[in-house]
C-alpha cells in the first residue's frame, strides 16, 4: 500500500470512529439503564404506596432461611441505587421516571439523608418527588431539605422553599430545624442573619427555648463575639431560661480555644453565684474545653491535679479524655492507670468507657487488661455485645491464639448478645488467612443457620481454600449452600 493511500485509509478510519462514537455511547447508556431498570423493577415492589408504616412488603411465598435478610437487603439496595442516581445522573428526573417506583415520604427522607452532601441534586429530587400526585410531603422531609440547603449556604432557595411549603402545604419548622438554620448562618459568619432568624422565631410558631439560645450562642462564639455571647447569657437569665450543659460547654470551649482560661473560670464562677450551676462541675467543663481546643497535655495535667486533690472527674469527661489520648498507641498505659485511679476514688464507668478502652487495649496487645475490663463489664450486670468482644477475638487471632479465640467466642455466644454478620465475616476472614478453612466453613454454616447472609467473598475464600487443601466434599457443600441462598 502506498503512503498516500495509507494516509487516506487512516483518515477514513478516524472519521468513522468519530461518527459512530455517539451511537456507541447511546447504546451503552441504554444497556446500563436496562440493567438498572431490571434491578429496580424487583426492588420497587418492596415499596408501599402508603405514607405510614414500613415500606417493606414481604412476598407471600414460603420463607427460606434468609428471606427476611434478603428482603431488607434488597430494599436498602433500592434506596442506595436511587441515591446514586440522584448524586451522579445528569438527567436524574428522566432516569427516575423510568424506574416506576412508588414515591413515599420514607423513601424521600432516606434518599435526602443519603444525598445530604449534594444540595443541588437533593433539591431536584425533592421537587421531582413533589410533582408526583400520590406523594404528600411531611415535615420530616421538609426539615431535612431545609437543613441541607442551610448547610450549603443556599439561603435564597431555602427561604423560597420555606415560604412555599408553609403556605401551600401548611407545614411548619420545628425548634431543631430553626436551630440548624441559625447554626448554619453562624458557621458561615452571617451573624446578623442568625440574630434575625432568632428574633423572628415566633413567626414559625417556635418558642425561644434553650436550644435556640444555644444555637445563637454558638454562632456568636464562632465569630469570636464573646461580649455579645456574654450579653446573650444574661438575657437568658432575665428571661428565666435555665442554661443546660451545652450552654456552658459552648462558651467554655470558645474561651479555651483562644487560650483564655481565666475568662472561662470567671464565667463559671459568675454563673454559680447567680444560682445557675451547670449539670457538670466547672472543672470537667474546663477539661472538655481544653480537649476540644486541642490542648491535650493541659487537660491531662488538670485531671491529674483533680485526682491528687481527691476529686473524681465526671464519667463523660473521663471518656472524652481517654478517647482523645487513646488515639496515640504510646499513651494506652496512661489510660489504664488513670482508669484504675478514678475507679479507686469512686467513679462508676459506663458502657462508653468500656467501648473505648477494650478495643484500644486489644489493638495494643494488652490482652490481660482487656479481659479484666470485660470481666468488670459483666460484673456490673451487662451482657457483652458483638462490637465489644469482636476486637478481643480479632486480637487473639492476630496473635495466633485461635484456640483461645474459638473458646472465647463460644463463651460470648452463651453469655453475651448473639454475634452479628460483621463479626462472623471477620472471624471467617481471619481463619482463612491462617489456613484454617475447615473452621471457616463451620462458621459459614453456623451464620447461615442463624439467618445471617454471608458475603460472596467469604464463599469464594472458603471454597478455594478447601479445594487447595483437598477437602473437595466440604467445598461442594459450601458451593451448594451458596447456590441455595443466592440462586446462582
């Protein structure tokens, strides 16, 4: 082939590709939409047309081992798919119309909550839902879209929507929604607008309660207007609105964030002299303020000083300190020693204390301390739950102590709350990594007997491992189990 003919052939080929590319893209989009419609056609049957109650409709067929879990998974898969369409599809209204789903208040609320970081798309979805004659908006979805628009600094659209919904649908905003709008204005440093919303709260039939005062106080402190915040506190006192813990915490955190410990102490003393003692002692508020401001060493020093003087810190303050300090693996022993010291002084740990310490100790390899705290948790009259004893089992498996992990797991099944799906998945994965595929298969059968649906990765890992070990009969049983459950 000559050079000129070859160049003409390449040019024709490029022109052909340019001409056919749009057709291929259309065919691909049609194929993709067909797959989505096939999945949603079965999932849409799960959504009722009523606006009350659950949205799940159980089929009138004989229930299999995992029928309830399958129905629930399919329903949330449908919600997830609709949310993905709202977030990513440029022509989302056209795509949603093709799905032929029943628009219900709960569906709209769940999708809005899943798409809270996409304000424009969320508003388009809400407007699309309102266009359906069968859908009647409720205050739940209305307040959710208002919060999304407020956080996105889209106030003009927000007020237009509020005006339309209050006049045409006779919906009103709750105190929490008005509080969210005030906080959003304060977060974007629009203090004047925040004050205006606070003063006009009566127009929304919303009283100026402590929640609204705290929101405006947070907005003022965010802009470093401490004198105005102090004046707002005095107004609360004059109006007879009793401050709560959040009121004190907001202002103390603001003082501590700017390094003004003296002003924070004077504020707490003044409020105590006026008879408004905080629900938590002033020292605990100062410790939490230092932690929120990032002064961890100062907070640790204040707690040590409190313990030396014989004062017991509040359990919430202790949990906040331990949670912050435990992020550094080098400070785990400090948390254990501090735990024993405050318990000796009379502090009663709560569930959050154990939820923080036991996983941290297990991850750090301090198994004796972890078991000791778990025993204390049981002695207090509590039943261990999966997220509490799962880190202990994982730590034992990482140390190669599988026999101890299996015995401990059996003990937890007998004396604690039943294990859940993530715990079984973790245990099967750890057994597979260690080459204990027979034990992994046993746990796979066990979780299916409990009505828990294993993930496909567990089936593949166990089946391949059993075949490599020569356990072909057991591998065939696992494959048959997967076929019976998934129908594949």
